[in-house]
């Protein structure tokens, strides 16, 4: 997406990959972490680094790139549809299923945009109140511009190591207890998607919890989850089984997801505050979770956090999601 | 990379499928992928229900004219509601996909993996070579308008000069391989040719002749790979993956020794 074909061939020197085993995972950065996890688990590798970057500011024709992501036979001929309509359909179906109101979607944006004010990486944070969002025009029904994350540029790198090396390299490693990823259906077969749900989140979570020897709710202290569309935060929380189905909007209303609430969600401000860095988005959620768990989150540091969950989605028009469970 | 003598799961190949390679296939990329995937599943005696992970390999998006190509191929590759990942390393992707499947299994994360590689280059008009315009460094190289065969030509020329190989010697590779493929049902350009035919074929970029290079094709290939225990249940004749390896060279081709690929 950065305007270069064969992106892996542009990578080696900047990330120290020249004359080393280096490859590209065509997916969200969290999928790269899943590969690194597996590489280390084979016992062949001690230390693996994962880099992901996105530079949407260089893209002149984002609409055309989206167009090329749509099914060439059924959707592309519809002449310049706004591909974000997929998210609008999902949002409406989600609201209908759970009874969440338009106000709840706006509340997510208000929470995250304000959370971002104490995060130095959150370029799109702003002081926002509910009335202001509700009185704005719809951008993609039922969401206004404030409920759709804008784009930003970033590059994020993680270094993963096996237990032996991790203990040599640092005194406070963050452990990956489990990681999972899943695809619900292909972009050419969106008719098989269950609207208003995100089965890929559920399957990814089940895979991650299984690897962590857990069954169901992992009882995390906080979570950094997908929020490029406001309703996705609520949906992701339900599908990863952190909260019961249909409960997310009620908990949000009670303030449970605030930074001082019972289960802080996106204390960093999420993608609504930090922006979408294309495939690096998942890693920016992971980075914030890592900072929280190691006590390096600065102004938005939570107290006494030992376990966190990260969930990311590849964005419209895909149905692929990734979940990682971390602990210290 | 180090050896691991305590490996939990040895990795085996238990099924394979391959479509006919052709120019301008009528099938969509999803259909090509499924054709190969179905053959692989059938040859292993498995169905999609048995598969717990899918690894897809396909070169960068632009060749098929599809953005998010892994996502597009997901249903054709049988990845519905399954962990699906797409990897690529440029031209080596076809060999790299089973390598990626290797660590899915060797790590103990997956037991039965469907491996699918697909490429449909014919939608690029007038020729996929134009897509290669975008593989060059946008500041230093792209303004010169290079194409891929130029680089091959320079590598071939350098190899000839350094190793004392003649054009006739190199033509023998084409003669051997095209002849080997005469009985191969999936081959596109099998032919019984002579060294002379190669030398007399059109010169693309000296010293590369038309019959020295492989043509653009559409096609897909698939494998079913499993852990040792599963493989023993499925077949008496699994093929074992004893080792895998992959390396990337440096970023700019002109910084490499053209005659000797260190990678």
C-alpha cells in the first residue's frame, strides 16, 4: 500500500534483515507476531524481530486502492461505492441485535478521543463531548466522522525471544500467553459474512485462549482493542468474550470501560485517537499494551495491571482478526 | 537458526494438487486456488473439516489486480472460519509457503495445514512486466525505467564473464528442462528443442533470448502438510520435510555480486 510492489525487498537494510531469514506476512502486524511466536516455538530461533509500517500519507488514490480490494465481479462494478459501507451495515446489524443505541457508538468516540489527550502518540485526540458528536452529520450511517478513525503514518518494531534469551535480555519481559488469528470469509464472498457479528474475533480469541490453556473469559485487567469504527470496540469486546453478548453498551454507559473503570478499554485512546497505520495498526495496540504492562505508559499508565488483551481487525472489506493475550 | 533435536512434531507432506499452467486462464484466482486445494485434499483423503490452518502464498497484490489478495483467496483456499495467513518473498513465494507451513506444524500450533499458492498474472494489461515498474526504488531506480529482464541480463552477463560459461552452455538448461516437461500434464511450454533453437530465438535483452526465460502463466498449487502422528494415520508414504531455510539479500540489486547470489 506504500506505493511499492514487492515490499519485502524494501525491508532488509532498514530492519537488519539483509542476509538473514526475512519474509513478509501480508496481514496485520499482529499476524507477524503470531509467525514469530511459532518460529520461536519450533525451537530453531532464539530471537525474532517483527516490523510493521504504514505510510498512508503517501497514497494519492486511496479510494482506488480500496476499489481493488473489492470483489471484481459483484461489488467493483458498482462504480465508486464507498467501501466503508461494509462497516455501516455491520454497525446497524450490531445495534439491532444488541439494542445498542446510536448514542453508545458516540460514547466510544468520546471516551477514546478524550483518553488520547494524555498519550503523546495520539495525534487525533481531542476534547469532545457527547452532544457535539451527536449533532454532527453522519459520515457513514450510523457513524459521524468522530467515530471513524483517520489515517496516520507509523513504523513499529517488536523483539521477541524464547524464555532463556528473554531472561538474559531484560528483567521485565512481557509474556505472550496466547495468540490467535482467524478469517471468517473471503472478500469475494461477503454474502457469507454474519452481519453484526465478527466470528473471526471469536475464533481468534478461542485459539489464543487455547494456547494459554484457558477456557473462556481470560480475566484481563485492561484491553487494547479494535476501534477504527466506534461500534467495533463494543463488538470486539463481546466477540473476544471479555464481556457477555449484548452487555458491552450497558457497561460502557456505566463507565466500566473508562480509565478508572472496572475494565479499562483503550486507555491509550485507541485508533480513534492514534489513527490507522494500515497494517501496523495491530502493533500500535500491542505497543500500548506492552507499555502498560511494563509501567512505561507515562501519563496514561494504569495501576496494577498484570494481564492484558489485544485485538485487531484488518479493516474493511476483510473479515480477518487477530487476538493476543499478554501478561507479566 | 539452530537445530532442534527435541522437535515435538516432525512435518510431513501427505497430499498435493496442481492445476494446468496456462496463459489467460478463464478461472478466477479463487477458482484456480480451489481447484488445486481440492486435488490436494482428495489425494490426502481429507476434507476441509479436517484442516485446522491455511497458509496462502501469492506474489505482491498487483499481479492479480486484487488488493488484499490473501483475503480475496481465503474462501477459494478453504480458509473460512480458520486461521489463515498469507506470506510472500517475491519470486520464491511458491517454495516459501510450505516452509511457513513447516513452522505452523513444528511449533505445535497446528496439526493439519492446507498450503495454497496461486498466481494469475494475465489480468495485467498489456503485460505483467509493467507491474515490475513498481518493484524498484522510487527515487534512485524507478526514473531510469528498468525492467526485470535487464537485471537478469546483467546477472547472466556477469556470470558468463566470471565463470567462463558460454551462451551455448546456458541454453542447455532450457533444452533440458523443456524436454523434461514433455510428459508433464501441467506444463505450459514443454518442447523438444535444441541449443540452436534457443540461440536463434528472439533476443530480449542481450544475452537473454526468448527461450532462455520462463513465460508468464496462471495457475495454482496446493499441499496438505501434517504432523508426524497425523501423517502416519493418513498414509504409508509421507514425504518428510527434513529442513527448511530462507534468506533475503540486501535491498538494492546493484549492491550485490551479480554472478554469485550470497543469499
